[in-house]
């Protein structure tokens, strides 16, 4: 089994972590940072364009 993860980076506190794409809101919806609670669109937390693509692909 090869599980896919989206790599996340908080634009405020620079925390980095990973989530399964199915556990995240759609890229256009609000998402709160695990570390500092900042709310942004999920797309703004994806670390690279590839992570954004993975998020879109699995939703
Ligand atoms: Zn944060």
C-alpha cells in the first residue's frame, strides 16, 4: 500500500506537517493551522504545486 499525503506548511508559524488528502477541506475552503490556529484557504497551506495537485486530485 502506498498512501498519499499532502505536505503542509503554515504561512504564519512555518510549521510543517502532513495530512491525508481525504482528511483536508477542499482547497478553496478554510483550514486552520494545527500549530497556531491561523485560518487560510487550504491551498495556501500546501507546500508545493505538487501537493496542491494531490489535494485536488483526491477530493
Ligand atoms: Zn501556524
